[in-house]
């Protein structure tokens, strides 16, 4: 008879499989490879990084750190393929600026400048392009960055959804910023800067995919004011920051837990979620923790500065609804658990599949 494994042995085997190097086994690219979950990780870690060899990024983070003549810089790039181009609370142009600015911000860098590359589809109405360029200019002005350079290409009709954008950004790292998953330790508190799931649900409503009478607006905005206030309050006791875009808060928590080899416990009754978002997620059969955001961050801070961090975030408009949602523990290493409203626990795993396609 086959050996019957104990609960501990089953857990150990699962953990061993989770820690194995990623391998890319798919014969074709699917939408899931762009959703920010398990398939995305397999694509990047199992195909892209090995093929780049010694030219691959040293770390897979929101932005790379470069040092030029003693100045620490952050450098990042991102592409945006959202449909529709405009939606309640934002546009693809705003996403392009804010997404890149936010990747710099959560790395602890003050944004300096962005570049802009536009891929336009033949037949795109000029007024639609004008709307997006105005939105780009307004978002750049609000974030305090110039659009320093750029490029434009046009593809045949039917080859893209009107417009795709790519932005690259550079920023100067604060001297007191030392943000990395490896700095997260047991006892740290986990905070979010505001209500979660707004952007993903706003996109779904804009597409007419939900018969729901609710006004949900995207949360797209620059996070630098929140990060600046947080670092002023916490300094080096702010251990790690991430913006919770594709894959939502759940995927960010799993990535940090795995990198730091710690457990994360989330109190689900503390999660700030708008009732409209909760209702939409119930109809869709998805968890708000996995829904994308475009103007919210997750912060891991030392317990002794958690109150100061929360006060600092709430003192900024973009962080008015900030909340402490959990804490870091020794066990189970690399896993995220949710404490339900009924006092039980559930595993919050990495996103599988693509429940909300093309949200950024």
C-alpha cells in the first residue's frame, strides 16, 4: 500500500514544489500570461530571464536601481493596453503616466521624468488621440514630471485596440529609502493606502460587462505624495512598498511572503472595500483581493511605526482610506493566510488565470 502522508509531510511537499525554479511549459502565449499571477511569473522567470542570461535584471522588482556618479537612481518601464481607452475616473493616458511614476515611487524614488511611446491604429479618430494626449499632459503635470522624450508608430487597421502606450521613467532614490522584500520580518504590520479593487471593477462596468447600477471610478493617480509622507514618518523602518496593480493585493502579498520567507496574516474584516466593488465582485465570482488597482500601495513597516505610518498616509488625499490589514509572522513561510469574519483561516494564493483581462 502507498504510504499515507501526514499533514506536515503534505505541507512540506507543497512548499517544496512552490519553491522550485519556474519553468515555462506552454506552447502558446495566453491572456493569463499578462494577468500578473502564476502564468506571468512562469513566463518571466522560466523563459525571459534564462534566455537573457547575464544580461537579465539582477532583481525582478518595480524598478531597477542604478548608481551614476554617486547618485542612486530608479529606472522603470511599462506598457498599457487597456480597453476602453477612456473609462470612469481615468484614461489609458493617465494610466501610462501614473503607472510608471508609481513604480518609481514604491521603490522610494522621487520621479524626475518619463518618456512616452505611442502605437496608434490606423483609423483612430483625431479627437480620441487629442483626448489621450491632454490626459497624459494633465497626469504628468499632477505628478510633477515632464514627458522628456518619445516615439510614435502607426499600425494597420485592426492590429491594435486604437492605441497602446509605453512609458519609461527615471527617479532619484531618497537617501533614507531602503525598500526590499528581504527587509520584511516577523512582527511587521501590513497596510494598504486605500480601498481596493476600484480600477478593475470600473473597467468592467465601462465595458458593459455587468448589469449593475453603481458608480465605481478608477483610482488611477500618482502615489508619490503618499510614499513621501510615509517615508518622512517611518524612514528606514518602512521595509517594503508595492503598488497593487495586476493580480491585486493578494498577488503582492504572496510575492513578498515568498521573497522574505515569512508568513502573512490578513484580517479580512479590515480590508477597505467599497460596497459597490464588493457587490460587483460577488456577481463576477471573484475576490476583491485579486482585482487590480492603479492608485493603491501595500506597505510593510516595523510595528513600532505602524501608527505613525497610518497617520501619515491618511494625511494625504490619496491615502485618506488607508488601513492596517494584517501582520507578518514566522509561519507558514512563503504563504498568505486570511482570517475570515467568522474566525477561521483560508489560504490566499497567487492569482491563477485571468479573471479581468486587459485592465491596464
